């Protein structure tokens, strides 16, 4: 099977003028990934031009500012209730500049993903990013993928339409693997080593995790992220999702994907080759580097983010993962091995459990425990069955409902 993302496999979309700035569509423009991507574009106007933006609708003032600054032709908002405020913000801030067209509704981002451009950055959070991912791939765009959930819940669907090299990953771990894999052939790869910061509780036992509060879990020691991703990092569910994603992106068996705890978050992941050599990608924790790599690939964007300061002493530590305290990674391996709709059930149940924890209805350790119960009840997919989008949506609906029931006690 061919890797979806491999640096030696190049996909080049058809564009009207290859010498012009690369035209981009950014989905999830007001989130963490989207705002940092716009920062990269802002500092490289000769290389990139944003033609369309989408957002959920919670930050319409920012969305309007982005759209007018970048001069996009279309802006989309998922929440219909946000349309009046968005149009008002655009009109108030236009100052004579042309207003973009406005798309509204849950399918608006999917429509933008198929728009004429070179690359689509999918920075949407959650499995709602699946339809835009499929739309971008089917339209023949380069998919700069930050929305790991769309690959995880719809892996077979994505693999069925993606062409070799059409996906460039943005997660810092997968961008690191992407770069390190350039050091050898596929046959020379022994294992992938995915690093984890360990979150704020890396030295705690399972018993010590029982009393973790919402405020404790939201205080990540390294990265500034949204609440769901931050909680996923604290439980290491995020790392479990990344293991599944690595398997799907690089076609490496689960038993050859290892997770190690690296508190400094400078080595973002590693590839071990068959001769015993290990190549690591290192950079300070700044998402603008992997974002710029995705937007500019196969060329690098100079000064995308600061590099390591080798004039100062530094210590990099690596520890084995405590699977008893943090069972999410092993559960993700099981789910990924099951395949079918099991990853969708895992992801959807986790999103519901995270919400229950943030709202005080579920203990911290109850997040993964409840997800495991939902996965167990879902069972093993029937052998030989093909996956459809409807299957994924139905499995997610069931998993969310069941997770809410279990969380309610």
C-alpha cells in the first residue's frame, strides 16, 4: 500500500499560473492553526495568497478582519445564526474594500474545500472536518492536514480518494516524521517513534490522577491550544489519535509505532531505520514551522519560526510511557487495529467525555474509562464490510449518545 504522506512522493495540482503566489483556502481560520497559518501568509505575501476562509462562527469579528485584510473572494461560516453579525462586521470594517461573498451553513466549508486553489489547509477541529477533507482530495487540491480526526474516523474513505503525496501533515509529530522519512527508503524504516510532552501530569500515578480538576488539566506546560485538544493532551488521547494517524499516513504497522515521553517538546518525532540509525526532527515548540512546511512543500519557507539556540546549554529527556496511568494510547492501538467504524466511535465518545469533564459531570480518569466502555460495547466490525460516510456518522451518533448516558451515571 502506498503512503498517503511521504516526502519522496510528490503531488502537483493543476494551477493557472505556477509562477504566481500559491493560492490557499484556509478552513478553521479563527482557530489556533488558522491564525498561525495567516501569520505565515502575512509574512510571505510573495509566496502565498489566501482566496477563501471558513470558520465555525464564534469569532465573526476576527473572521471579518481576516477576510478583508487578505482580500479573499469568499468567506464561509458554519453557524447560520452567525451570518447577520458576520455581514455587519464585514460592512463596518470594509472601509471601501470589496466585500467577499458569504457562504453559510454546515456544508459551507465543504464547498470551499473544492474551490479553485493550489492547497487547502484543513484546520477544523473534530470529525466534522471529514467532508471538507474528502472534497479537497476529490477536487485535486493539495491537502495540508491539521484535522487529524477526519483521517482517523474516515481512514478507508480518505485512502480511497487520496493520490500519492497529496496529503502534507501539519501536526508537529507527523510533520517531523514526514521530514525524517526523507532519510531513507520505505523498506529501510524499522519504526516510527512519536514523542509526547506527557502533558501536565506525566509523573502522576493513576491514583493521583483521580482528583485532577478542570483548571489543572487546562494548564498545559508547553503548548497553547483549545480546551478539547488540551484535555486530549492531558489524557494522552491526542497521542493515541496520532498513533492511528501515523499508521494511516505512512502505512506502518501499529506494532512498529512507539510513543515516548519527551517533556521539552523539542524533538517532535523520530524514525528508526533498519541499520540502527535514528533521525529526529528538532525545533522549538512553535506550530508555525510545520504549518509553513505544509503550505510551502516541497520548498521550505525561510524564517517560518525560530530555530534552536545552540549557544545555550540544554537537556533533552526521554521516558517510557506509563500505560497504566495513561491507557489511551493502548486503547487507540486496539481501535486502530479493529478498523471500520471503531476509530469514529473512539473519537466521538472521547469528545463527549471531554465535554462532560469540562462541565464537571465526569472525573478526569473517567474520560478514557468511559471511552473504553463505549468502544467495548460497539464491538468488532464485520469482516470484509466497506465503510461509508453514513456508517461513520451513524457510529458517531451512537457513540455520543452512549457516552452521554454513561457519563450521566
